[in-house]
C-alpha cells in the first residue's frame, strides 16, 4: 500500500504543476517523493504518514525559534481575532519599522512587503530610480528571488552580460544585468572600470545560501563597498536569508559593512509572509508617495504577519541567543565532519551563526565553480539515508541548512550519530 505522502503527491500533480508550489520542494535534485508535512513542534516536523524528523530546513530559514513557538502562536492568535487585513496602516507596522531601524545599523527607513522576492525586486527598482542608471550587477550562484531581471545565469568569463536562465524572461529585460563571479574583487573592479558610470546597483548575498553556503572573503565585501561608493552605485545587501540569522545585526553587523539598501524576508516574518527593504533615508525617500519610484501591495504590512514578526524579533533579542544558536550549529558541523573523518569520507561543513553548509568535498568551497565540483551523488545518498533515520536536511546539494533555538544538543548529537552510522556503512 502506498504511503499517504505518495498518495498526496500523486493527487497534487493533477492540479499543481509538478505537485509543488515552489520547485525545490519537489525533490527533483535528490530523487524520490517529497514529504508533505502536517505539523511542526520545536525542532521537529511530522510528515503525512505520522513520522517525525529533526528539521534542518526550518521552512528555508524563517523558523529560527523552532516550529509553533508558543509566544509567536499566541501573538498570531491575538491578532487574528481583530481582522485579517485592512489594506490600511496599522500600529504594528510602525512598531516593526521602528524595531528594524533600531536593530540593523544601516536602516534609516523601511518599507514592508510580503516576500523576499518583492523586497529585492523593489530595492532594485528603487536603486535604478535613485541613480537614473540601468545596469544591475549580480553574482553567479546568488539567488535574489524570481523577478525577471534577477533570473540570470552566469555566462562564462567574468564580464559577460547575462542571458535569461528562465523561460519567459525577455532578453531585453536582462540585457542590463551583469553577472560576475562571487568572491572575485578583481572582476568587480574590471566591471566598474568598463561600466562604472552606468552601474545603478550591486546586489549580493553577503553570505550565499542559495548555492549551498559560501562565505564571503573580507576583500570581496570591502572592494564592493569601496567601488560602489566611488562610482555612485547603490550597494544592496540581500539579507533575506542572513537577516537575523547570522546575528542580531544581520550580516552587515557581523562583517561591519554598511550597505545603502538591505532586503529582508524569512526570519523577519517569523514564518508568515513578510518581507522588508530599507536603508538610507535619501534613497528611501524616492519611493511613492514621497518620490517617483512606484511600489505597492494590498497585503504589505499585513497585521498577522507583523504580529508573528514582532514576536519573533522580540525573542531573538534575548541575551545569549546568537551565542547559543551559533554554538549548536557549530557542534552539528563539527560532529558531522568528525564522523566523516573517522570513516574516511571526503566531507566538510561550516556554519555562520545559525546557517550551515555541508559539502561532499575535502574542503569548504569558496566559489560557484568549487561548489559544482562537490560530489552531488554522495550528498543525495546521504540525504536519503538521513531522511530514513528521521533527520530532514534540504533536498538539494545547493541549499544552506538551518538550526533553530529549539534544537537541543542531544538532538544534534542524535543527528551526528545517525550520520556516523551511515558513513560507517559506506566502508
Ligand atoms: N527559495 C528557497 C530555497 N532557497 C525555496 C523556497 C521554498 O521552496 O519554499
């Protein structure tokens, strides 16, 4: 008899393309049937067959407190009874805007939206409107949501204009998107030398989480800040993934770099659809109704989403929160590396705050090319063995993983023990 997961997946495919509402969920990269979840509690998620897993995906980042945190649930329940949406301002929007500007060093003004994709798309429009220039620079392997101008694959060579990497994106839309290699300050300097007076903005994931985890070099971030400032381009830190995940001041606080604009999503909404973009007042004042750059949304600043976001942002300010989260994520990485080493498996891992990368390679990669050289098939076998043992990692070798405050050291030790048993079985 087929499992309920399988039955649901078969049924889903009738009316939902690929049976999923976001492609990476389809398990195409790792093979097999995607899990349908019915419940989450703390660090655990339960699938449609009733099996529980220790969750290292955390809804791709938002669930930093774990699933169904009582204070977040209470805040949402309290908000729900007062109405679901008004399409008009509410006090909670003001509260969360104040808090974001207080917590994140570069934020002087902020606009709330409903997703990370909206945040990055709007920040780019704003940067172009502010500078009056067209060229957008992005980096190979960085993902900034699915708006047209950002869906560009890397061309070979450092200084090529991109081609669409998705059907349906007109070549003209991406003709002004320039794709450069990540962690390559020289390529960025060349781009500014050639196009400096036409570059509106450089957008970057300050720690990449969308080609597995890639840590930035200090030189790369420094060069980016200096070159954008020198040429009058807007530097956008896409902190949708890193925001409140790598530290309370986000990646910009961790690396002491002040971007001109930043984008947020995931943790900021505590699991509800909420995003934000913000930064320098003189740039933000170009947005309608103050300025000529249009941006809007019926559900922007939704009262339920802001309730969940505020409750989450309050709890992550607890003393020692990030020290503990970082230590737990580190013990997961170190434990897995130790187990792999014991059994002679080529494997490496690293974390920055509560996000981590696992690589079937001797060393942690620092570039897109190096990530592509990791052993994807070995990851896929590991993924399925761990899933079978009740440990849920991202279903792709090209995604970062996440630990929550609800994960206990004992649960992490259990995951390491399961990995140890799997690595031992490979001999
Ligand atoms: N954009 C997410 C991966 N980096 C996946 C979102 C989802 O499938 O929910």
